[in-house]
């Protein structure tokens, strides 16, 4: 069982007014336009980020990082997404009741 969950915060441009999204996922099909299939927990974050962006007080990155940090996410790395102006910030947080608890049970049975 994993001990950590990961999230990637990406931006859409290199400008101060860029929009940020976390773990945004799209399902692609040959005959249809991509459909967003982002998990509900990440959609909640993205909705909050959209509200910050709509306030037009830039940059919003400090507020975005504070929201992530308040929920236990730790910034561990940045990455080049391969898109012009694209950047990804990698976060992790410990899973509640994750692998460590399962490991303790195994040890106690010995």
C-alpha cells in the first residue's frame, strides 16, 4: 500500500496572470474532443484556483501554494512540462491510514 499521494500543479502560460490547475486529466478519443475527467478532490482545488484567477489580483501562485500547503501538500520538485511556458510543480502528502499502518500490522503478527 502506498505511503504518499502525488499531485502536479500546472500552469497554462508564462505570464503573471496564468491559470493554475492540479492533476487536471482529460480523456482523449479519436473521434471526439477531449473530455475532462479530473477526480472530484482535485476539481475542488481547481474551482478555488479559478475563483482566485477571476479576482484579477496577480500573481495568484502564493495563494495557490497556501491552499495546497494548508491541506498537507508539500512542494517537492518542479518540472518542465514540454509545452511552451508550461511548468509543473510536484507535490506529495502522506496518505491517511496508508502503507505505514499496514506495515505495522504485518510486524505485529510476527
